[in-house]
C-alpha cells in the first residue's frame, strides 16, 4: 500500500466529506473526525453519471441514409436552442447513428418556427452538415410550404418586402378559397420562399393583408384564432443528394386541421 500526499482546500474538503467519500476505519468521516495515526482511511470516488436528462420524444422519420435524414416536425416544439424539449435533443433516439468515419450527433440544418409543422432536414456526418449548409446558402434546396390565410387574395404573386433591413423574396399561388362567417375568406396557399429570413412567410403574408390563420404575432387583432396553432406547414423538400447525387423529393402531407377546412 502506498502513501499519498493530497492537498485540499478547506472548501473542497468540506464538499468531499459532505458527500461521504471518506471513511476512517470503515466509519463515515466528518469534519470533526480526529486522526491519531494508524487508521485505515478510504477515499471513494463515485462513477461519474451525466446529469443530462434524455428527452423521450418519438419523431416520424420520412427518409434516412448514412449521410442525412428527413423528419416530420410536430407543432409546439423548438427545433433547437437552450430549452430541454427540442427536436435537436430528441434526434439521437430517433435517428440511426451513421457508420461513416466523420459521424456526428444528428443535427438540423435549417429551422422551422415553434408552431410550424412539417418537413425538416437533418445532417448525420460533419461533411454532410457542411454540404447541406452550403446548398442552402447557394439556394440549391427547394422548399415548399402550405398555409391557410385570411382575406381576399390574388391568384398568385411575389412578395419582396425587406425583413430586418435585408432583402427577401417569397412567391405564392392560391390553391383554393372557402367562405367563412368569422374570417370572410380562408385561402389554401402554396408558398415558395426564395430567401430564409426569420418568420419570412408570416411577415410577408401579413404585410400584404393576408395573415396566416392562428398567427398571434403577425395576425389581425380581432381575427386571431386561439387553440388551433399556426396554419403553416413545411410541405416538401427537393434537392440533389450531396454525396449519392440522386434527386431527393420528399413530401410531408398536410395536417388534418388543413383538411377540415378544405375538403
């Protein structure tokens, strides 16, 4: 048995004793324990346990290979951030770990708003995350959304108003319109954002007088629909796979609440 000299600060010693890591002659030591010499002193170092809790949150996986995955994002959950309940924290239990050498924790490569539902692209390797980010920057990934808007609308149009002082562009096509006693007209609209500003589609549609149904931030005060969430859905993604070079076109069907309005 060796003899070890250990220097501890008073505060560190108190913490060790408080957690009962030391025994003297098999009796738990305290700060009042007196050492005469010849005692058997044992220092216990507990196995480290990660304090991080695991989020149990099943996700629907629409596509997956060794490089990337595509999932359905439900409403009322953040994609990432400091909150515990996020898509990013739920990915490891829903996405298979890649077998490639540069495997990384699966991570979203773009964002959807808290209340927005729909298709979300995930990178599984470092090189794929980098490649997908570059493809978004170079506008090589085509995204399509659907929304339910309020009020009279043209059959189609393009919105180019600035957001936070930056240029932005969204195209829309009117698919169907129904009359509503409360809202006047409700429209099913297909949306094609050409840029990716924060809340872009919500800001653009509100700016032309056709806010998205259920939008509490950008809606018209007396026409806010409560309790049903935001009627904005990321419907499809189209891209050339950065490694297999195959064309990927995936759809995430419209939520039931859309279909209840437009039968």
